[in-house]
C-alpha cells in the first residue's frame, strides 16, 4: 500500500520485524484472492451441501423481486437474482455472492487496520484473523444475509475512520452508502451508528478526529436512501416487519406471544449464558486476541510518536463493535437470541486481533532472542514449552490451529459426523438431504395424482424453509405453499404472495403432499389425510410427510 502506513521502522521493531514480508498490500490482496478462488472452486466442484432452509427461502424471494420482504430488506434477494441471471439457477449461483462479499469484507477490514495502525503487517494479519474466524468461514460459503451485511459493516467502518480522521467528503459519502446498502440486508447495521457517534464524542478533543456537520449530513442523507424501499413496502402493508422484529425481541406488539405473557418476567438465565458462550465458539481464539488487544499491557508499547494514534485507533475498533454486543446481551434478558446475531461485532474486533498479533509477536520474538542468547543450559521460561511464551503468542498460535481445523471441518461436515461420538453433534440435517427429500416428494406427488384420479397435486409445508427447499429441488421448480401461519406459527413471506395464497379457489378439491411435524393435524384443510412417514434423506426425526385429498381453501 502506498503511503506512510506501509513503512515499518526497523529500529523501532527490532532488526528483523516479525513477518516483514506481510507489509506490502499485495501480500494481503494475494491472500484474499487465493482464498476467494479456493472457495469458488469448492462451491463449483467440491461442496456436498444442498441449500439450507434460509438460502432456499431467499432464493424464493429472488424469483419474486420486490422492494422489501416480510422479515428483511430486499438486498439478499436482489443479489441472488443477479447471480442466477448470470450463472443460471443452481447452488453455485445462489452462493456466489457470499464469496464475493466475504472478499470485500476481508479486504475492508485489512484496509481499515492497515490505515489506522500505520503497519502494513497489521492489515495482513487482520485479514488472516477474519479468515480464521469460524463464524466468517461458514457465512462466506452460505448465501444468507450475514456475509453481505458484514461486508457493508466493514466498508462503513473503514469509511468512517477515513472520514473522521481525514475529513474527505467522499469518505462520508461511502460511509452513508455502506450503511444504506447494509440496511437492505439487515436492519441492525444501524447499530454501527451509535458506535461511530460514541467514538466521535469520546475523542472529540483529539487532534486526530475531525467531524463536521456537512460530512455527517451527507452520510445521513445517503444512508436514508437505503431505508426508502423497506419503508415503502411496509407502509403499504401495515408495517409487518415492525411486528416481526418486535416478536424477535419478545416485545409487546410482536407477531409472537411475549415470553412473560403467562405472568411475570419470563426470563431464563440460560439465554444470557448461552449467548455469551456462543460467542467464544463462533469466534474461537481470535476473540482472546481481540480482548488482549484491549489491554495496554498485552497490546504492548507503541512505536515512539504513535502512542496517541494507537490509542485512538484501538478505541475506534472497539467502539464499532460495542453497541451491537451490548444490544444483544440486553436482548437476552427478554428473549432468547441466536449466537450469530452479533456477528458484525467481530468485523472490527478481528481487525484488532490481527493488529494485536503483530505487536505481541514482535515482543515475543525479542524475548525468545534474548533467551536464546543465554548460556546453556537455559532456564525454563514458558509454561507449555521451555522457551518463553506470552498470552498473545499462545492466542495467535491457537487461532491458527483452531481456525484451520474449523475451516477444514466446515467444508465436509458429513465426514466429521463419521467420527466416534460426533454423529449426533454435527447438524447435518441443516446442510444435506434436501435433494433426496425432494425426490421422495416427487414420488408422493405421483402417488397422490394416481389416487385422486389424475387431479394435479400441490405441495405445502408447515415450515417456510422446507417449502423453499422443495421449490428449489422439485422437478420444474413449482410453486410450493407454506401453511405455518394457519397452524399456529408466525406469518412468513408466503402469506404476502398471491400465487402462494392457500385461500386460492383454484386449489379446491385438489390433492396435496404435506410436510410438517409428526402427528400434526391437517384436517383443517383436507377431507382425508394419510400419513406417509419420514421422507428419505430427512434427518429431522420429528418431521413427517402426509397425503391430503379434497382440499378446502380458507
């Protein structure tokens, strides 16, 4: 990278800085490019996974493009539609945008840390920490909202730093654009804003921070453009997304009953404990590196002349992550959050982890060199090894080992599940079998057609994700219906499309293949129902298929 941040004074970091070759921006680009090409090759020729339920559901959105959707903005649908338009409908095409978004996210984190740290190596190892984080490894291969959202978060964080430390109007524009586009994927990108505001306020007297009303106004105006499609769609339908989000948060007015509706505060301490614990599992030892980087002791002594700049940059990386983590910890007191909901926090924290690794490994190398200069026999200087150790060095080496093992395991969970004791732990039901199930459903369709005297059967699922999988993998990719909201579940996007309306009079009297929980009552819509057991390839033991005859629209 051009500029002063690419220069590493040898006298400040020792005669031979750790991994000095990583200073060049081309090293970071080469790393990201190599991983991106490897991921694309894997998806094209080596991926054993069928579309997971969320991917299939978003693909359903992509063939019915709109300004927004029931639970989320239109970004994921627009990306999948563009990709399938170029590559044709297939698993590779659906997932292609996730890989590209991962590359954008990784390069943006590297650029942010490279610029803010003044050390090109820190940018390289920031990218490495992103690539070693299990949460990012999995979301870079699956086309959910998470990776495009994280990419927008990373671009916004990078632009925010450039805007507040350089004052250029173009960076304020990029900041607003990234937030606005990110909103089209996931609304919680707005939680980056209080982090930026908090940082600007906390460091307002710093000579390195400059925030003007013009820049803020430009960023806000551009960001608001991303809210327009979502607002228009919701305003036309009485704001269903608001009710959906309130339901997720367990609040009054949501589309699910409140946790405390039975009386009292319906809180379980396990919600908070499991959420916090899940963060360690999703991020791995990279989280330890980031936490060490928050402490002055383990981050190390700054290069002379950079003490204030380093404090400013570290504070920025933490401020960007803080609000979303605090928000979901608070959510865990009223509802049960999923671990990946806070994944955007680790966009900048992984950058801090990479920077910490560089600083800590420089210091560790000096200690090892000094120890090796001692006469034999040298004293034991470490806990695990004879040579000196440090928390940063141990965390970095653990991050590499854990990240490589986790990354390899993610590629072939079917092989991991064959290991003793892991069959019931590995969630293969999420990743495999949709094509086999669809083949079995196709067989049941023919059976229903024969038994009904030639009437054309339709397929209906109790769950929206399974409906999407059947729509993708059944021959001809037919219209598939979802009955969840008619069976005590939440409304889904299927309730907003006219062609998937189960009240359609043209369905009257027709047979159907129904998919849902074992023993679920389908008599509300059919004159006769016949259980057909679990589908071939279905690893969810509580699921079952049914044949229904004489459908009654309602």
